[in-house]
């Protein structure tokens, strides 16, 4: 089926396949996070046991879920939208709003996020940044590297959506 696609269409399909795979994988991390939180709460309540690394792992998992879920939410049109008028728009007007939003807000913001977070992640990686807490997670830099990855995926997914929605806006 992909043999009939142009190289650009194959690239867009590949981007969307990666975003879909990572988004679904992030969704499964919700189950891991729920189990971890429940076990942590039970151990605290029953035995007054907890560890810094468990709490840090909880927010690391939440970060992964959030960061990898953003491009997937955009792809699936499940993102937050200020919907005062959009709901009442026709398809042509919705596409116009989506294009303007992607070109003037989404894509530039994703670039800014990528550039600033890449520097931040590189500094953390170079320093071998870890938890300041005793018995905390020894390495923070891998989770910080996911921020520019998420920004890049968000940018690519935005471009993919613009490519897929390139039909003329005439009624």
C-alpha cells in the first residue's frame, strides 16, 4: 500500500506511525504509574515505608506519559482547544483555524521548546545530573532528554497534520 505513496507521504506516514507507537506506549505507562502509586501509598500507610527514588520515579513516569502523549493527542485531535466558536464552524473554517494555529502558534512554540530544552538536557547530560536526595534516582538527564524529543515529535506531527490537510479551503 505504501508503494503508491510519494516519498513525502511515506515520510508523513512514518512520522505518524512513530507518534502513534510512542503515544500508545505512554498510555500503557499509566498502568505502571497507577500500580506504583498504589503500592507506594499502601507501604506508607501500612508500614511507614517510602523511598525518595519511588517518589521521583512517579514523577518521571508522569513526565514520560505527558511528554510522549502530547504529539499523540495532537494527532488524534484530542488536545485542548479554546472552543468558543470552533464547534460551530464548518469544515472549511475549522481547517483554516487549524492551519493558522499550527503555523503561527504550534510550530514556532515547538521550535522554541526544542531549542531551549535541548540546551537544558545537554547541560544535564554533561553534568551527569542526578537526584540531590539521598537514595534518589541517580540520573535525571535521560528524562530531561525526553523534553526536546517531545518537542521534535510535536513539530513533526504538526507538519504531518498540515501536509494531510493541504486540500484547498474553497467550499
